[in-house]
C-alpha cells in the first residue's frame, strides 16, 4: 500500500514593509547624502574663503591703479610715445555723495544692502524658486559687494564656480570694510556707459552736473544705467531709460525713500541731457605712423588699452626714427623734380624688430601709412631674388647655372618678354646685377610659377600680400606690404632663417602680468647655401650693378625695383645688422580720389637707392656696424668666362645728379601735329645734343628747366644714351655737362629677335605720333616702350603704317 506524504503548506503570510519603514530608509539615505554633501560643500566653501583672504588685502592697490593710470606706449629706449585713458573717472568720498543719490543706487541694485553680510540669502532663494518654476536659469542675485568682487577679481563668465568665488570674496570684503566704504567703492567703480566710470563722472557725462545738482529723477535714471550701460543709457535709448527711471522711482517710494508727491513730480520731470560730453584723455602721438601701427597690432590681438592701466614696450629706437624722418623730409624735397611726393621707409634689425618706420611724408596731411595700410604696392624687380632663390632651393639651379636672355613669349599671348640685353646665357648673379627682365621671366618658367608662389607664401612670409602664380610675378606683379618684404629679405640676410617683422616686445597688464609678443624666428625656411648665394649676388648689385648708389653703406646688399610707367620705385637692402626698405611714388588727387601717376623717369637705382644710402648710412653709424670682406661668387664653370661674367652687371647707371625742382606747369605735354592748328600750342624746338646708333636722334632740348638743364633719352636698363634697339627708354633731365656721354652698351644691332618679328625703333614710333591716351592725360613727355608695342598697335591700322613707312625699315 503506497503511502503519500504531503508537505504541510505554511499558513504564515508574507509580511510587507510598512510605509513608515520606507520613510525611515529614505530619510536615512537622505541624511547620509546630505551629510556627505554638506561636508563637500564645507570643504569647497573653506577653500574659497581661504583664497578670498589672500586676494582681498590687494583691493586698495587695485582700486588705486584703476583710478589713476592711463595706458602708455614706450619706445625701446624708454621714450613715451603715446598715452590714453578713455575711461572717464571722477572719484568722490562717501561723504560727498548725497543721501538721495545713495538711496537711488540701493533701490536700483541692492535694497537689502545694509541687512546682509555680502550674500543676500533671501534673493538667492527667490531666484531658485523662480528658476524651478520657469524651468530656466535666472541671472541676478548679486549684491553690490559681489559685483565689486566680479569686477576686480573674477570675470564675466556665467558659471557656478565663478558665482561661488564672488560669494566668498563678498563675505571677506564685508569683514574687512564697512558698509559705507563698500557703497562708496561700488559707486566710484561701476560703469554707467559713455566712458563714465563712477557716479560723479556719470552725472557730468549725461547731465553736465555735480552730484549735489542732480534731481531725484536724474539720479534714478543714472542708477538704472548700471544694468545695461551701453544699450539703455539716455544717450543711446532715451525711451527705455525713462521707463527704467520710473521703475527705480517706484521702488524708492515703496521703500519710503521718497514721498508719493516726490514720486509723481520726478516721474513727470522732462529729461534734459548735457549738450557736450567730456572727451577721452589722450596724449599727442610721438612718431605717429609707428604708434598707429602698434595700436593696430594690439587690436588684432584683442588687447584694448583704452581703459587705462597698460604699459606697452615697443621696438622703436628713437635715434634711428629721427634719422629716418629727417631723411624722408630732405629727400622728398630733393626729388621733386622727378615728381616724387610720396615716400615711405621701414628699418628693422637683424631680429625683425622695427626700429624705424616712416609711413609717409607728412602725418598731419595724411595719416595713411603705406607700409601696412591699403591694398599694397607692386614690388617691381625687387621680387627677382626670390625667383632665383626658389630655383636654387628646389635644386633646379645650382651655383654654376646660367639662364638664357633670349626674348621669350609671354604666357598666353603673342607678345615677347624683353628687358635687358640678349647676351646669351648669363649667371644668376649677372641677371640680378643687371636686373635682366628676360632672365627673370625665363627663370620662373623653369622654376615654376606655383613653386615660386609657394616659396613666397610659406617660406618668405608673404601671407597678406596679393600674389598670384603667374609669369609676371617674376617682375614684381601683385601688391605687397613693406612689413612682409622686410621679413622676406631677412631670410637672405640670415642665410635661411626668417625673422617675422614686429613692433611690440611685451605688454604689462593693469594687474601687473607681463606677456611677451615677440615672435619666434622660423628656422631654416630655405637651404642656407642657396640663401648665401643670393646674398652674395645682391652684394654685386650694390658694388657693380643697378644699386651702386647704395654702395656707401658698409656691407650693403640689395635690389632695385621700378614698376610700369615709373609709378613705383624701390630699393630693398640690408646689412649684417639692419634691413631697410625705401619706396617712392607720385600721388595725385583725380576726381576727388588719390591716384598714383607716373614719376618723371625715376628708377629704383637712382632716387630710392640714394635715399637708402643716406639714411641707412647715418643709422649704421649709431649701430656701430663694422665693414667686413665678402667671399667671391662661386663659379664651377671650367671654361673661360666671357666679359659679362667677369663684370656681371655690364651696366653703367646714371651719374648721381641733383634734379632741379620743376613746377608742373613747366612740363611740356606731348602734342600731335594735327592738334597744333591756329591758336594751338606748338612744341618747343628740340636742341639735339647727340646721336647714336644709325643716326637716331636721342638728345633732348631744354624743356622748362632753364639754360642749365638738358633732356636726354636714356635706356631704362643701362642709364646711358638710348639707341634704336633699347626696349625701354625714358626722357630725363640733367644738368648741362652731366648728361650721359656714352651709348647704351646693352642693346644693339646684334641683338637676337625671334624669327618673323618686326623691330620697331623708338624714333619710328615717335614719327608715327601714336600716343597713349594715358600719356596725354598725365602730360609726361617721354618715348613709348617697345615692350608694349602689341598693346599700342592692337587697334591700329598696322598695314597702313608699315606701307607708309616701309622705307624706314
């Protein structure tokens, strides 16, 4: 018989925890968490208070600094160049602030000021409730003491950590200062808009009154400006300012500070603002072109010194600066005969520091600083060294390389680039010394236009300049800035390192912090051997090439530059200790706007090189740079060099001459024969002073310069009397007896021209009497450049001209 045993079911029911037990558990955990939170908060509070104790003792000194110190800019040798403080302050003591004005401030900003200890707990709870109710953060709750802490010690960042810092500082400030002292401090420091800091300054700025003269309505309007001083002050937005005034008046009535009658009277009072407001306190600028540049550099770095308290230490050497300013004044006057009325000069030391800057001839007439303002200027042949440097650096050229000077076709056209003699193959040094345009154009074809542009931008520092990868880059097309040109030439001076051009050594902030703004040099941006070769080549430019007028300066190296139609002329040079750039031009006002017009045949090797020689020579005496010997140009060729190689320049620049001042009304314009009818003007007779090359007349008569001046057509490349084959000629004035005697040695009948080309002589063009309208407008009497023949004849009846002049060849 099977026996089945069954487990007895338990009759005991499961006991569920009561609600009281749940409450006890939650309360226990909350207590634990609360204690942990309280302990953590206590640690944070203790740390914040200890930090505040260290900061608050500095409060009086910080206030004194803010009240009294303007920002100042100093030269490297300690001369004050400029001071500024746009913050307008008029500090007053607590006793000088009327009770009604104090009450208006308390009503507007902190009505429980005399009841709390730096932190208004009631206001914080109210803000927290509003934040929970509206589900968004609410700003506010800062007492006057917390606002002082934020202004002087912390920042404007809206973070919990910053708020805790403000609270700790406020508690500590209240321990060390009385309520009246804190209120007076706040009312003297707070910003009211329109440059006014402090209540006394605000009363003067907005109403032209002292504190005692303010009405209740005016005081209430001022106090509400504190919240949004730049947007809601009565000057910027009178309607909003009146509404804000009425809010403050209502609080004053509720707090028993004014009666209902006073409230009604103040609320209906019309607003009468001051007719004039105090100006910013600024000193006159010493060496203003440089000071403007420094202010611009500070602005780019987001450093606003206008509030006061800053010290700026710059790189300017005042002795060098005065030499440069005096030199520019002198040479502007001396070069008037060339129609030069604009000049700029920049000098840096071997580390890139700007030691002298003259941005124009007269700051009082024009504050425009050509060195860094505007669209920049074309550099002309002063760009050529960087084309050859690119070839050497990339291994396309070597020290023994030669470049063909045979005319080449311009990219995308049927025109030929010609400039300088066709002397076959010449060295890079020869091409630079003689400033051969054809060689430079051929070099950029061989090196690569994009490679050259990359070198300029990445290695040489042409970041802001407007350069493009085109063939004409080799001849200086594209606008550049002198600060970047100086940086590029520093690469050659240092044999491969680049020293950025800069004007500010360091900034000392109002709180005493110092920051260096001196940039670091860029090491080995190009191959040192390549840079050294170009450096030696530029030495030959000065000793035996187009830059001989600058040879009076010790250890001088450099490159001349002249742009189309003589609108810009440059000399960019350096020594072992200095880099110096000179630029000249002729600026005229046409139709109310400045326009650069042609100068009277001035080349970079003439005026700018002579200016550079004069000014840099005087500065070099102050520097104390000694002469040194230079190595010979490396020559790996085993064949005997031709005449051009032994004398790489083979050019004879003009003898230095003083050009007499010639007023504009004495310049004889070019006149077509058809324009000289009855009553028309007839060109003066030409006194021939000599002929060269096939009987071609190249001399010029005395045109408006008196009996002591003669005009001669000279070659733009050699500076000697032009012949029929010179690609670029110009008519220049000389004192009688000082004019060039020899003919051009660079261009002649043996010069090669491409097959099928037509040789058009200067006299042939003169006989045709076809004149550019630009030449007519500028009234410059000079022959046309055959390099622009295609442009000149593009719309001309060429066949008819050739047929009528066939006998002339």
